[in-house]
C-alpha cells in the first residue's frame, strides 16, 4: 500500500528540508507535512511545492495531535543529530534525540493510520576503537565510543524503534545508518574540520574514512518513503580515504598532535566556535570506521552514485577550498633548502 500522507521531522536542517521539498513536488502524495522548531532554509521554502511546514517540537506531546489530525500514514524521522557541526548544548540535543524520539514513536504506536516509519540513524552506533573490525555489518554489536555522547543517543533511539516494531508489526520500519555526510552545502563536523587551514591529527594514526554524499543520503530516504524497504541498512559510499589523503586533497596543512594533547586542541576549537569535537569524533579520527553496504545494494536496491573520494572532491570544489600553501612557492622553498643543504655538505 503506497504512502499518501507523509510527515518529515527535522526539516529545519539541510537534509530534512531538502527531503521535504523533494516529496512536496511528488504528485503521488496527497499531503506532505514538515515539522521542526525552525523553518527550512529560505532556498528550500521557495520550492516546497505542495508541502507545508508546521512549527512544532517533537518533544511536545502535541506531535500526536498533528499526526492524528492529518491521518499521517508515513513518518520520516530525520531530526536526530549525532554530530553537531558547531558548539551545541548537550542537554538540548539529547532531549531531541531521545525524548523527542520517544514522543514521536509513542504517537506512531497509537495512530491507527500509521503504516511506515523511516529513521535516519548513524554508523557511529558501532563505535571506533583499536579492536573494532575492519568492516562493520548490520549485525555487529552496537558499542558507541562514549557512554554519554551523541552516538549513545542513537543507540537508545534505535532501541525505541525496535520496541515499536515489536509492538506494531504491521508498521514497515526502515533504519538507515549513515556514515559521515559530506557535500558542498552540508554543515557537518568533518566539513568544518577539513576547512581549517591547519588540520590537527593524532600523531601516529591515519584513520580510514568512509563518507556519504548528501545527495545519496537524500535519495535513500526518498526511496524508503516511496517504497517498502524494511530492515536496517548501512549507508555509505564505495571506497575509503585515509585521513592524510583527505587533508592533502583539501589542500590543508596537517598538524600531528600527541594524543595526550588532543582533548586540549578539541577544547580550543570548541571555544573558538569552529568545530564541536565530541569524544566520538576524536575516536573516529584515531581509528576510523568502515561499514559493509552489501545489504544496501542487494536488498534495499540502491547503489550510491558517489564514491567516498568523489564525494569529498565535490565538497572541496563546492566550498571553494584552495591550497593553503601555494605549490610553486613550496617547490621554490624546497629547492632552496636542498641547495643550501648541498652547499653545506660540499663545505
């Protein structure tokens, strides 16, 4: 049975807003409603089509009235925040991630019209560590890097989603575990990190990174809304980049930092309102994380258009990043150093 009335949460963000506009211009839906405490970006508001925005907080029990009054049959929960780009109040985000999800799922459980739930989650639920497997499958144990971080919120959220699936087996539930998003218009932790002129890294580590272009993330959420795709799916691009490779592709300067000083550097970046590095993110930059996307391709039926390298290059082009150090100047300087060294040896 196809979806007719769709509700999308988190439309004030880039991904949720773009999904609202995409669905709002699809004539297959009778009604498309976007909810958030803030409206979508102006460029999204101009192309909403038949979609409508309702200012409401999913932490408020009134979300149930919105779902009941509109007879919503499909909910796309895109409001979860696992890696805030800039400094954010931990308590507020936890309330949205955990309390907001509980309220939303409670409303879905009570609604007699509900038939489908699509949830945006994160591959950070697997954690990152020295003993982590080289590649995570969907059946891997969920071990977030910290006991009180944003990834822990995602683990709790997925627990509530599984509970709903047990209580309402008639609801089709799709959970998409995204790797880190990247793209020219997405404001993420990594997008800000690789835009720093001097990029701090952990001395002695060169993590493997698997990214996901924002357009592929959008396509997966849209497909799950249009078609029934029950199950849990890792969603990431093909291929990986090491941290050092990504820094070079962005034209940045790498600054290896002893591991003991990493917390101080992270605190400094947060204090300067540049990047909000949680413990989850620091461990990712230490150990990296790669997921198996076989189920995404074979069961879900989606093949990402962008590889990790291509997605990262599109981010670099879209942000207009230029090499911090001019290549010709660096070559000239290197030549002078070599000449001086040769001259010193001759003496």
